[in-house]
C-alpha cells in the first residue's frame, strides 16, 4: 500500500514493458510486486502495457510535463525490442539529467544453439533487440540483471563488447523476490501435493518431471502433481496427460497463493545447460515465501541459492533423481518442514520485494550523489 508523500516530492517512474492486466506469468508479476513495494518508499508512477498502450501512456506523461516531476526512471525491459517512444523517453530523461536504471531480464538471443535464430522475422526482431540494448548502454546510469551470469553474457558477447567498454553505466544485479506478508505454516503432509508453475517444454524439464511423477505415484498412490502453466500444448501430447495423479491448469498469482497452503513441496526441473545455469526463476522465491520446500535441478545459480539458504534439495536433471528427491521429502516431513521454514525466513530477512525496493532506492541515491559531485567541486 502506498503512503502519503509531500506534494512537492518528485516521482520514480516505473516503465514496465509488459501488459499487467492478468498476473499469470513471471514478468507482469515481478513488475506488479516491485512497483507495489516501491510505492511504500517513494512517490511512484507506473507506465506499462504492450507496445501501443505503452506508447500512449508515455506520450500522455510527456505532454503533461511529467519529466519535470520525475526523480528517476526504472525500466523493466522487454525481452524483445523497445518502441521508438520508449527510446525517446529515455533520451529526453538522459538529456534532463534524470537517473535511469534499466533491468534487462534475459539474454536468450545470445544462445543460438539452444534458441535457433531462423527466419527473416526472428532475424529482424534480433536486429531491433540489439539496437535496443545498445540504446540502453548509451542512456542508462545503471544496468541491472537477474544474475551476474546474465550480466556476463552481455559483457563477453561480441555483439555488445564495444558498447560495454564505452558505456559509463554501472552494472549490478536485482534478482526476483518473494512476498513478505504471508503467514508461515508447515507444508501439507497428506495427501502429498506437488506443484510446478511455469513454461512446459524440453528446456523446462517438463518431460523429466512427468516421468519422475510416475515413479512417485507408483510408491505413494495418493500423491498428486498440480502443473500450473499458460502453455499446455507440450503436455497435451504426453502419455501422462490424463493420468489420475496430474492436474494441468492456468492460474493467476492470487489463485496460486490460495492453493499453496495445501501443497507439500514444489519442483523446478530445469535442464542443466549454459542458459539455465544462470537462471534465477521468480517461482523459486514465490515458493519460498509460502514456506514450501523445494526440489530443484543442479542449474548453477539456482542450486547455489537453494543450498546457501538450505531451502530444499538439489538433484541431477534426471527423472530418477527428481523422483528420489520428491519421495525423500514426502517420507521425511520434518526435513521438508525445516527446508520450508528456512526459505520462508530468507524471504522475511533478505529476499522480499521490500528488500529489492530498498536496494533500488539506494542505487538511485548513489547516482544522484554522483551527478551532484562535479557541480559541488566546481563551486569550491
């Protein structure tokens, strides 16, 4: 909930390059929670939407003299190209000396072996994306990434190495986070209810999860998997689609939150590869915020965090290993509860959206101070 600020206080503009009308995927959920947390700390203005609605929102803001009332701009960048209005907005803000911080969420275009770049449309979009990233390097005071692994992709890429060397923008990480206002309760024990939320395809390990669940259900006949996804096409053709232990559904973030008290454990079955090794999924923090113990594959950055927080089990990206991890937590409820509580406490103490908002505000203050230092020196 936002609080009252002096009428003269300038606003932090959050430019979200996604449609927030339905909170059922990671990027809109991130923007919604982060903006809500920022509102508790500072006057904040949200400009968001898909390309056309966002163009109009920016135009209205500029025509109303919004830049004069702007303290800083935080951008949740698209995974594709920005619009010409986005770039104009940032260029005008840069010219006005307004701090600009751009969060770049992804770098899949830099992994053609995993994400083939075929066809003229894809190549045209990649061309536009490369120039969008170059514009961010030129206009931003700070470039933010979900992990240092993602940041390193841009720094070491031949496509952006020149911009990275010439840019004066700082580099930092701003990972996803969880909700701090949820009540702690031990994971549900019986019947064992397992949850996965996200995309369903080979890269996400959907086939591994379904194979593993067959083994779990063979040993614990009451076990059930709730697979929450907006893309059920991959599952529709799988032999297990109509298994009695499987429910496939699409839920909003509020509907997922209502279901979580009945969940025993959560699984993130990403296949280990160079791209997934640097992934820090939003669902990881959301599960922890509900006190839900985890079984995750050994993708480097995700596994390191789960091990550091002692929030779950890290296993190989194989059906047998996933099944053994799930069975271990089902048969050891005290261990599951301990993992769940560790993750929950981590959200309360260091990994909530409030913590991320406070971190962003400190970055803005640092940029503001650095912009004022030369002026102060000249006066002395």
